[in-house]
């Protein structure tokens, strides 16, 4: 069974561990500000959650025999329970960031063999903005949407970005920094769109409007 909504690296905190840390922060706030002031502070705070990608990576990489539908049901059940826990702790404003098209990253393009987007992964919860940029990168000043800027071998996806890796000349023209992660330019585009973008990408309201709500 998977450790749902968690990263495979032990040095990275998974969502349950982060919630446990939030419990400690909340207790410290109550000790410092009092219960009512802490309740008011948390109620107007924005909780942004982006999780699930690594669980999907692990599911496909390990060639799990668990049916996809059952895997997704377990994943969504765990997600729902974590949201309810945060709500019970005083969180009221949630910015939920959907799982991006993880099948389009260099590592999974290479794993797929065809170097094309792996639709089997993407079909679950496509992050429309990412797909739109990949399909039409030039208006966003990107020139490379499939190869990593830093890495080894084909698509620079056969090895991690390290001291001996091949490095692109201009990372601003790449969507992917390494075999999994976006470049700073791609991350900035995503953040700006989530914060102030149209309902095409962020609904029912964007993060700026959510933060301003009383």
C-alpha cells in the first residue's frame, strides 16, 4: 500500500507530516495570541495545497497491480481527510492546485519510449494551463517543452541534475529544469496565473480574490 499524498524521498515532508507541524504552529499561536485571535487569524489565512504528483509517479514506476480506479479512490479519500483535518484546525480558505500533467515531464516522456506525453497519466487531472503552454509555448517565450535544461542523456532525463550534468544555455527558454521539475520561469508563470489569472485556469475565483474575501 502507498503512503498517499507523500513524497518518496525521506528528507521531504509529506502532507500528514506538514499538518502535524501546523498543529504545533497553531498551539504556539494560541499560547501567544489566545484562542479567539488565533481562530480569526487562521480563518483569513490562505492555505495553498499542491500534492499527489509523486504518488502518481510511484504508482506507474512500480507498475502497481492495484487498479487505477481503486488507486485514485484511495488517493482522493486521503486528500479529503487531510482537508477535513485542516478545516477542524481552523483553516477556512483553501487554494487547491490540481495535479499537473506529470506524463509530460522529460522523465516520463523517456519512460514512455515514444518521447511523447504519456496520456495514461495525464488523463486523470490535467493542469490546463501547463498543457496550453506545452501546446503553444512561443507566446510565453518558451522554446523547449520536452527536454530538461539540466541532466544527462536523452531529453536530459537519464540522470539527475548534478555537477557533471549537461546544462542548457538559457534556462528561461525551457519549461523543465530537470527530469521532473519546472524552471523558475515556468514556476513564475504558474504562480502569476494562479494568483491573478482568469477563470479559464482558476475557478471559481483566483487566489488574489480568495485572499481578499472577508
